[in-house]
C-alpha cells in the first residue's frame, strides 16, 4: 500500500468510475475491493452535512489514504471545496500545527486521540473529531468526555465507504445513530444489516441490538463467539466488563483444551507484574464475570499482533 494523498486525489479525479480500497484484515486476510465513486461521494456529503462543512473549513487527516478513513477525508474536502491538510500517521498527532490554527474536522484513530486529550492545551482549536479504526476503551472514553471535546466515535467499514453511524463520546452514550439515508436492522442470526436509500445493502458479522431502525448498539461479533464446556462466550462483552481492571492493550481469546474443548485465555501486552498480580487479576475477574467466562490462563506478550492501521488481529 503506502499511498500518498496526492496519489489518491489523482485517482479520485481520474476517469474510472470507482476507487480501489482494502479491507482492514482485523478478522481475516485483507482484500481489495472497488467502490463506486458516486457511493463514496454520497458518504462524504452525509458527513459534511452533519458537521456543517463548507468551503471555509479546514479538514485534517491523521489517517493514511491507504485506508478508507483517509480516502474519504480527501473526498469530503473535494466535495465541500475546502482546505485539506494531512500528516504522516503517528501517535503524536498535530505536533507540527500551531496553537493559533483551527481545524474544523479532524480524523484520528483511538491511540492518536489519547495524545490529543493529554495535550489539548498545546494543540490547535479543533471543531470536531471523528474517531475510527477500532473501538474506544472505557478509560479513554472517560478522558475524552472530561475534556469537553466535540468528539464522535464512528461505525462503518471499508465496504460502506467509511462510517454509516456516529455516537458522541460522552460518559453515558452507548448508542450509534445512523446518518440520513441509512437504516439498519438485524437478520435471523442477530447480525446488523445496513440499507442505503440508494439501494445498496450490507450484512455484517456484528451482533447488534437495533432501536427504531436508526439507533443501534454493537454486542460483539458472530464469528468471535467461543464455545467452552458447551457455553457460549462473547469476547467483546467480556472485554467490555473487565476493561477498567487492565490499563494496557489486551484481548480475550481461546486455546484448545482437552477438558473444555476451548478454554478462555487473556492475552495482555506488556511485562507481567508477577504471578501473584496475575492471580489477583483472575480473582477480580471472577467477581465481574460468569464462572465460565473467567480466563483460565493469562498470557503476556511483548506486543499483540496488529493490522497496519492498528487494529488487534483476532
């Protein structure tokens, strides 16, 4: 990959009726797909309308145009006729932009947002932030909410040409709200379905609860369910309930087990504080989880495997 914004803008202005994009690869092998330019343009215009982006605005991307989040930032600027700036993605975003500057819409991933909320006093004025790429953990969510920033978590995928729904990052908001022209439902397996008023439809692997066809909550992924001792365990739900007890990246996974078929394991990024600390953590999880959900083992790794845009590989 390693596309530049200049290269993508040239592709967007070209004669082909589509652009090429790649899925993230967080749940499998990344694949190349083609998105019709008109479909991408409508996505960009929906976001511009929501955030009142016009020709006087400035958009800034901390997300590479290798990914749909970066590509669509360029399309938003093109459609609004406004200024687009960008930077090489890093975990110290906006360090080259002065305090007296203004960014009307900023695109980041969660790890970049952590730097922003911890250094907000030295950064430019930011009108609104959209955060995508992966979910926001509860500790970061609290920091964002306390900062008072106008920040939104996004829901979408490459196939939908970026996000189809947003939720304000505040302490008590759990529901995503779809943008105009988009409705959602669930299929017989409980997975989220997405319908556009232009006729496109998508079925995801995300388990969801839907309210009135416009609001929804993600409950996990159907392809991540673990069967252990005949019980179903939703790793997403387990991670959500123990997130406040672990202050570094982690993932709930499983390993083959002679007794249970699969046993639940907790993989944590970083060095162990010792066996006693791990035992205390397991005991604490026993007060937060059902007995069959409690990890049978903690595995410490130097670094969890990630995709090129920072998502933990399942």
